[in-house]
């Protein structure tokens, strides 16, 4: 027999099931009026968006490729090894890092060095070569520790530094070839032969009977001129002759003797005048009588005579001195005249000999022999400029920046060198891409940017160039109405191993310094008066116009200012 509790449970469960079935049926059954109301379109309402206060940043998106920057195709400036024989690669360039002073490749077993510099290698640098390229080479040698000057002249010290650089890398600096040595020896012998011919012709000219007397006269004229100049020089070095010195000495002695006599006479006169008178007597009569004075008239006469003698002695001394001066001036003038006469004689003798030689039949041979000597010396000097230890134009490549990277090789071992041998890049990354021409007008070098990888990681960068300046050698030309863009990451950290990866860059072209009021661009309407307005919903489906001033636009939003507050709802459309 079933218990009452179990029976009650079954009854309750049945009631619940019946109620649920009734509810489901009621939800699916509608009256004709309900069905008509359900099919009627809902009443139109406004689509609004909230006014926000936040910072606004305007960016331009660039889709580009991450790669090593500044690709530069390399070609050799000329032959390697100093000859024009077939240039065959014996060691091809290797991809990877390229440091200054490294051997970039080998051609015919000769090295090609990589050095830093802005002036491209364009000629053979040999002894005596001057220029900016030589100074650039010297600076590179000094940086690498091989010493040498920085004068811009390829001199012996620079050659020694170059020799040390080659030796350190296991090579020998380029020496003159056998053909060069033979050519140099021939030119040297040609100069010697021309000089010998000239000497022979001059000897034949000078030994002619018509010029021998004139040569003797010329020699004598030179001797006379030399003697005259020597006599003039000696006279100019002497103020007085020995005779004049003796006369002046005697006159000076006379003056001193007269001065002594005058002094003695003056002293005697002074002593006589100062001599005391006789002692007076005690008698009154003797006291009243006048005292006799000493007679000094003779002494005074002696003084006057001594003065007169001194004056005469001094006048005689001055006269002798003046006569000596006049005699010296006269003697110098005569010697100068003798020099002029001897010089005129020399000129006359030279002219006579010259005229005689011009009339000589051997003169033409001498002139031609002299021209042959000049021509031979000129050829030898020109050849000598590049003779000796030299650097052939193909044995150095100058790169603007080092270290760099060899990104792509253009030749293999065994091939001949004809065009590009490799492409080098800088050791830093860059992003190359394009933007529409209209957007490129907003971009300026130096703008901040962000590089974003597919993984979502971002890296700071800088806009380096736009337009033609951003063109990279070997880069495919973009679509029409686009401009190339070049960006440089701020750091290599986290980017190594990603060369060739596609990235997205965002260049910041504008940003607000502080948070500003922002509305969707679709909310701003410009009226017929040129003023911007927005529709603000102040109650359900009720709006009012508010005049605003617009600012920066970014990501579909625009900066506005006016009688708006954050949180206000502005109309962006109807629904």
C-alpha cells in the first residue's frame, strides 16, 4: 500500500506540469490585435552619443616592412691589382657584419678593404697624389692604429701606414708592375740621353772661335764686378781711413794740451787773486795808508791766450773731422761708380756673347736639345706621380657608416666583376612604407611614431623622411597617389631577428596637451552661416542646437568647445 506522502508528491508534480504546459501555450497564442501591433514598425527615436572629456591623439597609419636601413649597392671603382686583366672574384663578399678595415672581398687574390668615408674611391692613389680622398684615407689609417699624417698628400709616411695595413691582413701593398718598371727605366734613360745631347751641343757652341774672346771678356767682367763690390763693401764698413784716424788723434792731443794749459793759467790767476795782503803796522799813520794789491795782469793775459789756443785746437779738430767725412763720402761715391761701371761691363760682355751665340750655327741644335730635355723630364715626372707603392681604385670601398651589414651579395667566387658586387645596409633597423599623398602633406620628419607587431607589442620610433628623401634603393615603387615613408625605431631591443617582418606604424600628427571635450565627427553640422553646431538632447527625443568650435580630429572624433559638459548626449543620427 502506497504511503500518503508519496501520493501527495505525485499530485503536486502533475499540477506543475499542467501549469507549465498552459503557460507555453499561452505565450504562443496571440489575438489578431496583438499580431497586428507586433508587425507595426517601432516609433523613430534619436541616436545619441555621450560628450567625453579625454586626450585626443591624431595618427596616420603606415603599413610597412621592418628591414635594416640605408641599403647601398656597391660597385668597385676600378681594377684590383693594378692591371686591366680579367677581374675574377677569388673570395666573394659574406653576408653579415662588416667592420672598418675588414677585407670585404678578394679579386685575383688581391684584397678589397672597407673604410669609412663620404668621398667615393675614384682613382689610383699613388705617390704625390693630393686631395680629399687621400685625407679621408689617412684619417681611416689613423683610426685603425696604423699612424701616418692627415695632410691630404700621399707621401712616404702614408705609404708606410698603408703597407702596415696590408701586411696585418696578410697581403702586400701594390708595387709597380714589370711593365711599369720597364716604362720608368726607359723614361729615365730618355732624360739622361737628352741631357747628354744638350751638354754636347753646348760644348760645341762654347768652343767656337767666334765666342772664345767674348767668354774671356765676360769672365774678366765678372771678376771686375766682384772686386768692385768687395772694395765698396769694405769701404762701407770703415768709417775713417788710417790716415784720417792719425790726423784726428793728433788734433785731439792738441785740444787736450790746450785744455790743460788753460786750466793751469786759470788756477794761477785764481791763486794770485786770493793771495793775502801784507800785515798792517800798529802806528796810526800806517793804519790809514792804502794797501798795495798783487799784479795779475800777466796771469790774465796767459788765461786769454790759453783760451784762444784751445779754441783754435778745437776748430782744427772739427775741420780735420769734416775733411775726413767728405773724403769718405767721395771715396764711397767713387767705389759705387766703379761697381756701376763693372756691372755695365758685365752686361755688355753678356750681351756680346749672347749675340755671338745667336749667330752661331750650333745655336739651333742647343735650343732643340734643351726642348728635348724639358719634354723628357715632363714625361718622367708625370709617370712618377703614380709610380711606386699605390692603392688601385678597386682595392678600397668607402662607406658613409661603419660598421654596417652585407645584406645581399651580387657575385660568387669564380665570377667576373662587372656590376654590383653586394648591397650593404646600416646596422640599425628602419620601416619602409607608403601613405596617400593627401596624408603625406601632414607628415614632417622628426614626428613621433609607434611600431606595432602582429603580436601586439609596440616600439617607439621616429619619422625619418617622407617623399623623395624616403626613397630606398631597390624598393618597389608604390601605387599611384602615394608617397614613400621612412621610420627609424628608437632602439634595436626586441627587434633583432625580425628583418623582413610586416609591421604597422602609427605616426602622431597632432595631440592635445590636456583632456578636452570630444564628440563624434558625425555629431557636428556646419550651417549655412559657416558655424559648427551640435544637437544636444535635453529630454527624451527633445533637442536644442549648441554652437561649438572644433579643433583636432582623430579616430572619428573631434575636439569641441562651447556650452557643453562631459556626459551630455549629442545626436549622431535617427533610428
